[in-house]
C-alpha cells in the first residue's frame, strides 16, 4: 500500500495502473490518496485510548504495584472510564473484555493476588537497613570462616498448621452457589518448629500440640526423629524452645564448630540459659532485622509456602477418601509427614538461602525498591517518573450536616422519616397584621402529634421545638409512645369542609394560641397527624 501511494503521488501513475501493478483494490487505494481513510490505520471503531496513553497506563499500574499500592481491575476500568469522559465521548461502556484485550496488547501485565504487608514491615524494608544487615552478616561469616559454607549455616522458625485449612478450588456446576465442603469445627492449629541447613538438609521437626497432657496415639505415622511438646494454647514458649535447642538441635547438627543459627527476634527464642549454652557450644545466634523476615528468612522464602500448600492438599485428599471424617489431632502426624516430604526438598531449602542472599552470599539479592526517605518525601509522580498519572478516587458519600439554627424543612424531613405525614392547616378566620408579624418572628414552632389512644379517644401532645434543639425534633417525634402506628395521608383543610371538621380544628387551634394572637384565630401551623380515629362522643 505504501509503495502504491508513492507511485501515484511521486511517480505520477494513475490510481488504476498503481492498483493493478501492486494488486490493491482500486477503491481502497483511491480512498487513501483522497484522504477519505487515513493510511496505516486499522479498520474498526476508534480505540478508547491512544497507544501513548496505554503505555502510560501500563507503566503506572506496574509502578503502583511496586510501591505497595496495586490497582484492581474494577479500579482500572473506572480510571479508563473517567479518562473517556474527559474526552467528551458519550454512550461508551467499558467492560471486562476491554481489560482482556488491553492485557493481550501489554504482556508485561498480569493479575496477581497481593500479599498483605503491614506498614511496619514496609517501613523496615529500607535499603539502608538491609545493607547494614548484609554488612554485619558478611563480617560474621568471614570472621568465623563460614563464608559460603552451607553445611554450617542453619535457619529455624515456627509456623502454624490449622486442622481446618482453607478449601481448595473444586469442580462444580456452572452458576452453582454456596459450594461447600465438610470440615471439622473450631480453629485449632498445631505449631511446627522447623530448622534447615543451607546445604538443603532439614532437621526433624518439633511439633507442639495444644493440650496439657500428651497421648502416644498422637505420634502414629510420625516423621522419624520428630520431637514433641505441648502447651495450653499450642504456641511455643521460651522453655519449649530451650528444650528443642538441647534435645534436637545440638544432637542433630555436625560436631564441627562454630555454627551459625539464623532466627528472628521473637522473645521466646532468647533466655539466659539459651545464650549460655550457645556460647559454650560455639553456636553463633544471628538475629535477623525486625519486621524484615518476609525478605531475609530462608524458611519464609523457600519452604513454608510449599509446606502450607501441601498441607491443604493432603487434608483435602483425606476428606475425599474418608467421607464423613474430619481431620483431628490423631490424624495430624500421618498427614503432616506426607506434606513434609512434599515440601521440604533440597531444592526448596537451598533456594530459600539463595534468594535471601545468605548462601551463596549476595548483598544484592534482596530488592527493596526506593529508599524509605525518598518514599516518604517524594510524591507519587516523582516515584513513578511518569509525565501524567491518571489517578482515580471514587466519590465519597458525604454525611448530612445538621444546622444548629431551626429549619422547617429539617423538621418536615424528620417527621416524614418517622412515618408521620405533614399537614398544613390554613386559618379559618383572618389573622391581623400584628398576629402575622408575631408568628413570623417567633423562634419556636409547635408540633402536634395526634394518635390513637388506648380507649379510642384522640389525644394530643404538644412539643416545643427551639432553635437550639432543632436537631432533636426527629428524636422527640419518634419517642412518642404511639408514634409507631400507621398514618393516613394528610389532606389540606379548607373552609368548605363540614361544620363538624371546622369545630374540631377550632378546638385544636385554641390549644396552640400564642401570646398576642386572638383566641378565635388559628395560625398556620405544621401538624404531624396519625391515622384519624372517630371519637365515641360528640365531635
């Protein structure tokens, strides 16, 4: 097409000859030469965003995920919808199909499940903190001849395995709702203390049950060499950790010294007796920086994730093979042994030490992103480096502010919300000018609530609403004992009503007369009227 256009515009060929020469339809070439169709454009509707805008949007989404503020698909669609509205494009709907096409055009984007990261961890993963940690670790490894020596570097940490883990994705009918799976009751879990070597060898686990007494039936199907403990809540304690350190760690590690033991700074991991024994046995206890174990601990990075995934799988298989049974403490050892063998492989253990930069040593293995000071001081625009960031904030529903001054519309709204109908009664006689001025400058209004009494009689209750208590008019009207019954729609009363109705209104008007207004005059008053009830006596 490009050569055909050049032949017509530069070489002077006719449209017919150029179309025949290059095998292009005459009408197609004619439309592009005349400008009816722009060259190098795709057929179909005009895209919502230009290529430049899509590139900026893709960069923005990636940067937001890197700094801890990722966007969901619905937020992206709302952002694109807002951008389209700014272009004065009406009757345009953005669906999930647009998102799928957008991802196909930008393969660097994908949907991932975000892992919750607390603010304390986000602030602790500062580049200066990580680099200082690597400086101390490098000095420790070199001073004790442990640099890149995987057989003498260990890491220990505990994790919890619930007896009722979350269900896996299962097959069901399309459109089915409330797909359930039979599980046990309660939220009890078993604590497991694991310890691995950088060479890819795990030590036997330390299992802690949530019970005061121990039963030998809990050990059926165990992993050889497993150590057991018990506590009232199933958590590890300082005494249990010391018990593990003496009975299992010191008896399982090589006799060569010194050894390096990496662990977090939990209070249960330290005590005078533990520090004394470790010093005597030449065990170097290295504490990882606080709130950084999600990046620096090998077990968290390489083993605990596959372990919990395998635990869910074996529990699901157990429930499938044994209908009507649930996982109990007496089934734990058998199922845990299977999950342990699936996850604690040499590859997973070695990769955990590798990605944390411990063995082989690599201070650049942990990527922390921007420096903390820059993250706090620099704006989002400076961090992303984009010329235009299409931020989107949904509309916030604002609460209605109550004015301290009296407002008749507020009173009418509060009465209507409490199932009370509003009725304006016009005066049956003329009101003098002085009475009108007095009624206009009056700072209080009276609300008369008429309701059905216990004996069928009509009772009235007069409530004064002052400017300071205007906001409580709704509460006062709702607190009336009989205000919960249904109401009848109000009707405007005029002078053409029956004599009996006029007599009723005159009597009601006499109850609400104000100083300076004649007794025979009934001012225009706002009424909240219940369902009318005929009295047994005379009207």
